[in-house]
């Protein structure tokens, strides 16, 4: 069985990882220079949540602007062209951002939303926070393989975010988060805001590479005695596959962004056709990284869902090896399908090949979904907040996956390309997948990370509001896209107004859900009930250490003698069997 010697004697052998030297400055310095993976994970958690807030505010500004179909109408009066413009909703930001028009403010807002959410939040969100905290513990290790490298990756992340925020404070950029050329090499000619934002993404890439290298070595070298490859939790398998993508794909975007900076600053013709460059080459380079990075975002989320469904359904995961290998399969296929983002910019033969390859991704993804549903069959399901988020993930991610099929089909993609259908599909995968799983993971592991329980009522209310708000916000955008509403437009025809209003109101409900979660977590930290070592009755190793863990995780080296999901035959450690009845064997 997975076991350590008795750790139920609270802190008999040492305090929690939160304990530190007396004095505020001493504590701050200790956290700034720590090599403890748990403290680094906590710092990542609060940093990425702050960037989530920043990107979310930009998204709310975009949705607020789209409440009504404001248009600029050009009228011919005599020999003069007179522009008559009704008041636009983002005009109040125009002076702050030193923009020429509200439309320019809108362009900067959606660029800010995309760049912050992709590079500063969603890519590092689960691996850097929950991954850093739990990967060593779930392997039975004291820390990651290279603790100082881990600290270095954290500070590189901070530096990258600071550069990006500085670019925003200067007024932001309006290139879109993809920085497509030649626009990104010619816009904002008097400023270096584009260079700063691109440099921020370049620096953040090094943090991803170092984290990925650290995780790969940790998985290979620091597993507890008795833990073979197929004794690892599926969350570890997902992080392992993610790390492979980070190490192999991120250098490509690093080189691409560096070339973009050189072209911008030194006028070297690489991507700009006016200087002999090729803008389509930039698109190939960018998506060769950015499509695999979609799976950097979603694979850790899939790992979390495997943990939540198994533990909160009290059921052995169905098809363990199939789910594990499908993570590696997704990682491999992710490098072959970047071309489906640019069907309209390539020849017919290449488009057909990329279309066929794109459908391959559906196979390992469907394996996971079918096995998750089979895991729920005849399980002892507990409808708490983590499980509700897991079920929400199954619903929203499946919609995201199925709506990707028309975009992989050439005939329909030509109609849907650059419409709100793509926006809806992307958000159902990224937010309906990654963010929903991230929220479920935070609720699942919150008692272990901070040693406090949260209000289940508050968690469920927040979960319900997030579900309603998310679907109102983005499901309507599928209809907008199929009717021809292009994305990234501040103005639109009157026929689209009702759907845009519903989408905007949904974003406000979504905000309310996240605010409920924020209040719930703050109340938990201030006055929450002390968490036991194993509040959910889990069998993986993190439930055998204290809540919160001691500095070196375990009092004694754990020895693995059973699988991570053997609920039918093993009583969970440190929990009352009466509270967690074992399911009948089927």
C-alpha cells in the first residue's frame, strides 16, 4: 500500500511549510529566496490568479463595449466627408491609454486580454502552481530535482510579467495576442510597446522551459520506492506529457519572437513583405508552438479531472493505461497539426493534409472522455464543489471538442474562420476546459495547501454562477459566428445586438461566480475549520502528509504498495471508513 510511518501525530516532527523566522522582513526574504517547491507553488498560484484578474478586467471591458452596435457613419455633404460618430463605451479609457479613438482602445483591450490570459495566466496556471506544489509530493519526493532552477523559473516569470505590465502601463498594444506580421512590425511606430510585450512573452518562455525540464527529471529520478510508471497518479502523467511539449515547443516561439524584435528594431526583412520578408512564415513559426501550447494548457487540466472523478466517485479510474498513454499521444500529435490555424493562408494540398491530421487529435481526447464517463458508472458520487467542477468540465470541454470538428473541416472552416464561432470554440476548450479544471483542482487541494476547509455552500453557489455565466457568455457566440459576425470588431450591424447583450450579461454573472469563490477562500483562510490530513479519502501520497505539509513533505520516506485508485480494496489513510464507504465491487 501507499504508506508512510504514522504521520497522524500532527506536527510531532516539525511544523508546516508556512513556519518561518520571526519578523515580517525576515519572512518576506525567506519566501523570496526559498527553494521549497510548495512555497514557490503558492507564489505562482497567487501571481497567476492576479494575472487572471487583470486579463478578466480587459475581457469585461471588451464585452461592455459590445453591448450596442455603435458605428461610424461617413456622410457626403457637398465636397466634404463628414464623420458622425455616436458615443462609444470605451471613450473613458481613451485619454488614459493615449489612443486616437475608442476603436483603438478596443483593439488594445482585446490584445491585452489575449496576451495576459495566454502567456501570463493559462500557460503557467496549473503546472506552475498546482504542479509545483503537488508533483513532488505525489511522487513521494522531498522537492523537485533542481530546487534552485525552480526558484529561477519563478523569478523569470515575475520579470516577464513585469515587462508585460510595463508595456500595458505605457498604453498597451493593438496587434492581437498572436502579434501577426506585418502589423506587429509597423504599428505604434513612435513607441516600443510592441517590443516590450513581445519581449515579455519571450522571457516567459524561459520559465516554461525550465519548469518543464525540472518536472521531466523529477518524474524520472525521484519517484518513491515501489512506484513504477503505472503506479503514478494520472495528474503526474499529464504534467509529464505537458513538460515534454514545453521543452520541445517553447524554443520555437522564443526564436520567432526574437526575430520579430530584430525586425522591429533593426529593420531586418524577415516577416515584413515590404522588406522582402514572408508574413506566412511567421504564422507557421507561431502556430508550430502555439498549437502544442494549447495542450500545455489543457493536458494538466485533464490530469486534474482524472483525480477529481476517481476520488469523489470513490471508484478506480476506468482505463488507467489508456488515459496515461493518451496524454503522450496528444503531446505527439500536437506537433503535427499547427496548419489548421492558417487554412486560408496555404495551398490546397497542405490544407487537406493538415485537416486530416487534425482529426487524429480527437482519438486520444475521446479516449479520455469515454473513460471518465465510464469511471462515474456505479460510483459512489459525492456532489461537492470539486466534483461539480469535474462534471462541468465534462460538459463544457465536450462542447469545445465537438465544435472544433467544423473548424478542422476545410469547407466549413472557410466560412467560420475569424468569426465569433472560433472565439466560442477556443473559450469552451480553454476556459471551459483549463480554467474550470483549475478551479476544481484549487477546491480539491485547498485543504492540503492551506490546512483549512472552505464553506461548501459558498463553493457550490460560486460553481453554479460560473456555469451559468460561462455558457451564457460563450454559447451565444456560436450563433454569432455562424451568422457571420467577425471577431475583433468593435462595431456590428443591429441584427447581432441581442446575442451580444446576452453574452455581456453572462460575463457579469461569470464575474459574480468568481467573486463568490474569492470571498469563500478568504473566509476559509481567516476562520475556516482545520483540515484533516485526508478530508476526501484519497489514496495518492499527498493525502498521507500533513495539512498543510511539513517542510520536507513526509516524516519518513513513503513506500508504495498499491495503485493510486484502488478504492475497492484499500481503506484511505487517516480517514474514518464510516464517512467514506467503499463502493461495491462490480
